[in-house]
C-alpha cells in the first residue's frame, strides 16, 4: 500500500469485570482500529460492551479478536484443535462481538485472530482456511487481519475476503517472516524508540530487519500495538508522533 497512510491497531478489552488490563481508553486516542477480545482468551460481556462503546465514541474502527478457549494461558498456548473446531470458535466469538457492535448502532469492520490461534494460522493452511470460512460466512464484507505474507492472508483471499497484512511494532521477526516466539530471547521490543524505528522501516521501505540481521520484504496495511503491554501507551504515543512527523496518515482500512 501507499506509504502515505497506515492503519494503527491495538488489541483491547482484555479485562474481566472490574479487573482492568492495560489502558484502553487512553490508547484509543492514538489508534485507528481496535481488536476487541471476545471472551475466550480474555474479556466478558460487560467489558466487550464497554470497549465497543469507547471505540465508537472515539471514532475508532471496531474489530473482533477471537482466540483459543484458554483463559489461564491468555490464549497464547497452542492447542490440538481441529479445523472444524476453529471454525466454530471463530464463528461464535465474531457473532458475539457483532451483536454488541450492532447494539451500539455501528458496524463490525474486521477480524483479527489472537495469540496462538493467530500464529497457528500463519503457518497452517487448514487452520487458516477454517478462520477465513468462519469470517466470510459471518459477513463477507469483513476485513481479515493476518501476519504479512502468511497463510492466513492467502486463505482470506481465496475465500473472497478483503485482507489486511499486519506487522508488529513491539515484536521481533525471524528471517522467514514469522514472529520470534515469546519463549525466546529478544521476542519483545521494549524500547519505544526501537519500536517506532521498526514501524517507520516497515511502512516507508516495506521491509523489516530480522533478529538474524537479514531484511524481510513485506507490504504492511496495518501495524499492531499490544494493549496489554506495560508500556503500550508510551509506545502508541511515540509511534503516533513519529508517523505524523514523517507525513504518514493514520487511518482505518477503508471500505
């Protein structure tokens, strides 16, 4: 896509009742799209409703963030799930968040899988196809977010969906274009300046420097900031400022 604009998205609503994770309300000032947890890895009906309302009030596009049914592991542990189970998980969760969005008088714009489900879909075609089918059958107008260059992007296109190739501000990359597993050293980028520099490299030059020192080519449509990180707000503010200074507009994926 053009380097003049980029979608900046953030994972949100990953709280429970009165227990708050992250700083969603403040983050909404700096992003253009929100991926809202749907209850399987985090979130509950009260949090879903509140987060949807806050996103709409701030003019931020609302997306569903379905994950594996793993509250204890925050959806970040792989599970031995069948494609038909993945289809059902995604259909259930997207439908739930769509109900909250419609109740607020708005439309659900996109779907982005969470955590282990996202990483599994990046390399497993059958899992990717199950997700794409569930999204398409829920609403073929939805945009499917997936790791840039991954099998999820391929599956979404084959299913007839619009796709958004996603890159990450706060994660390091392997030379094959996958994210460094969180269990390995240097998986997370913890310095705001380093995260902003990585974003600028990806958006302006369509490449990222991997942990191995090689260059991986990609075509970013959207950049993710993890809302549950301890420095998420600082990251968002810094990236927002750097993008503006570079003349790059921050806006949601257009219809």
